[in-house]
């Protein structure tokens, strides 16, 4: 199968199209013909070698952790899905480094899968898993946000932020967020109540007594400054210090846990109109396309997800 790999850590130029074997599926896995995948900051951080502490792979490596496509084979123990099903997922990160989704086929464990709603395109479905699950798990599961509470979501125009704002509004919260001025109209459209231009305004100058903070930019002290004494802060970009953990608000970090059941919930929220999947740009499945997508993600402040159109025939 065709796949875009890296043979060493480095810049976007390390991404190269080649031919490798299709992944062999275990009894609890399915094989998906990939229609679309998407770019997340973890992709280029992994490409740069910044995740060696967690995943120090042998080369070559296939990156990518979002997938939407059609099942073409199922393992012997799979009971909930069948050949021909259209699905989407955030697959596991495999230790061999060869099972990413920058490829024509991807192996996915059954419990990470969700059926793709017919109302969503493959590109929309591929844009949702990693960013959507991260947002849902932090806002709903970790912060346990309640109707009527106030939450600050840092970097609202990013993939995680856009989902988090909409999930928080669905739960009935009052939402503040930070973003560049050129993204304010979009954030208002998806429901943000207060939008702060971080270039000109410090959040401490305009916000106070918040119940919750979702930190996506490693600005923990800024978040703590606006929380109530019994508030909660969860970060996905930093590691709280002992001093930060010892203050009144509850402070913790979170790493996404792939979960097919919760992904199905997100798909239903999208179908019902509570969660708009926002795509900034679509790139072709090629050496040049992946390199361009990585550069765009790494060097710009896009509004929405960057999708790769793989288009493998089932």
C-alpha cells in the first residue's frame, strides 16, 4: 500500500511517499480502507522527535491518528462491525510506529471504532476524532462542566478549542475564549460568549470567578488567576508543578484516551447540529500534500482542521 513515512526525525521534508505492507490485523481489529485523515499538532511534534519520551520508534514511521473510511476485513473476535461499514476512529498509537493513518489502509481496534453517520462526509468524520475526543473528555469527563457554570477555553480557534466551545455550550455553560481578532466572527457563530484578543488583552484584566479553565497552551498560571477558590483547571499542553497543584483550585493534566463509544456520541452531536465540524483546508495524499499540511499546521494559526483526502477504494 502507499503510505507517507519518515525515515528520521526532522522537518516536513522528511515526509515521503513510499510503498509498505498493509498492516496485519489482530482478532480484535478491523482493516480500514482510508478515505481521509487529518493533521494534529501531535503529528509534527512526533515528526520533530519531541515525543521520544513516550514513543521512541524504530524507523520508518507512519504518522497520523485520525481515520475515516470503510472496513475491508475484520478480525475473528470482532462482533460489532462488518466488512462494508463506514467508520471513523482515533486509533491507538502503536509501538512499532508503522500503523499511523497517513496510509491507504489502517488497522483499528474494535473498541476505538464508531460508525460514521451518513450525514457526515469522510472528510468531516476524519476531522473529528482526536480533537473532538480531547475536547469531550476534558470538558465533560474531567472538568465535569455543569449548566450555568463559566469556563475559559484557551485558543478557541484551534481544532480542540472549536470542539470544546461547542460542547461547553451544549452543556449549558457560559464560555469565554482567547483568539486572534480575525477568528472572532467564527467563534461568535459557534456560540462563544466572550472572546479575548490575547494580543492586546490579558485574561486577568477582564475575567474573574470562573468555575473551570481548559488550558490548551500551557498557560496554567494565567488560568489559575481567574478561577474561583473551588474552581477546576485541566491542561493538555503542560505539566502542573507541585506549587500549582497546591493552590485552592483543582489542577490536573489530561492525555486523550481513544474511545469508540464517546466518538459515537460526538458523531450524533454533529448530526443533531450541536457540533459543527469546521475544516480549514483539505490537502492531497502525496509527499507534497503532507509536507504542505505539516508546514501550515506548524507555522500558522488556522481556524479549524486540516484534512488529508486519501480516497482509498474499499
